């Protein structure tokens, strides 16, 4: 049981390049989330999904797209990277059946855009 | 919109002593959850403790306990018998208890250093 995994762990992009971050969970959770963490800030929600085939915007969605084609995977895409997207990205998943409401986090991806 | 405020950017404590981290939040909701997450240098987010707003009893988990004051919208974390491994960033977080998304709103964090 690996929990929540993220690929890659580190990445450096040039401005204008694109990339996709992959999040995978093996806990059969319905809900998945993408957050970003910047220095001096807590985590801020980018996009989330409440089930396979669904996505919704969070607090800071601009410049990102997401897809949830399979229940266990949640992809975060940057179509044209900007230096302002330099951040640490966290994926999380949760199962709210039975009132648990706990989010399990992946190890994070450190992205630098030059 | 909900907001979470952690007024102490940094704190330090001597090993084996007790420290309290502060958190206040603003919401018009009546049903919600509050959390404390720990982020050590490894960067992994680890749930420390959870409090359900409808429960009056303060949550405890071993050396960690909270002081939940619903009317004051305050949710402080007390760490007893501090250990070197408690050195980390600590984030307070709020979640509305309503079906649909269960999104977390985080404070900016408190950096705790436990000194030997």
C-alpha cells in the first residue's frame, strides 16, 4: 500500500514549456486535490476532483488544467509555464465515507521555472 | 470565504518542555472540522490531530492536544514533553462539513524548533 505517490519529485522548466504532474493513489479514494505551497504560505488549492471524470476549480486555478480519467489518477498540467508557477506541488486524496474527512498527502513535487 | 490565521511565524522550545501554537479562523459555518498538520524537513504533510466542531471535548493524541474555543473561533495546539523530532512547520487547517468537496483552507504556518 503506497498511499499517494507523485511523479516527478523534481523538475526544472524553461518559461513557456509544458509539463504534466502525475498523482496516483491506491486507497480507492473518491476525492483528489492539487495544492501548491509557496514560501511563507500555507497550501493553496489549485483544482480538485470529487470522482472519476469530474474536476473543479480551487482557490488558484489560473494557468493549470487537470484531468481525472481514472479514479486512482489525478493529473495536473501546465500548458505554458511561468516563473510565478515555481512552487512545491502537493497532491492529496480523501475518502469521506463514515465521516473520516482526512486528506492523505503525497511527498510533493518541487518545480522551478526559469 | 473562510480564513485561517496563525499569528506566530516562528517559535522555539526546549526539549521536554510544553509549547502552544495559536490558530484562529473566520467562518459563518456551524459544522466544520479543524486540523493540525505537521510538515518536517522531509516536506511530507502529516496529520497531527483533528477536531470536529460539534464535539465540545477537546481532541488529544498522545502528547498533542488542542484547546478548541468555538465561540472565540480559536484552535490552539499544545505539544507536551517536546521532542527533537517535533521540529517542523505546523499548519492549522479548516474544512467545511458539507457534502461536495471537503476542501482544506490552510494558515500560513508556524515554524517550531525544539532545542536540545
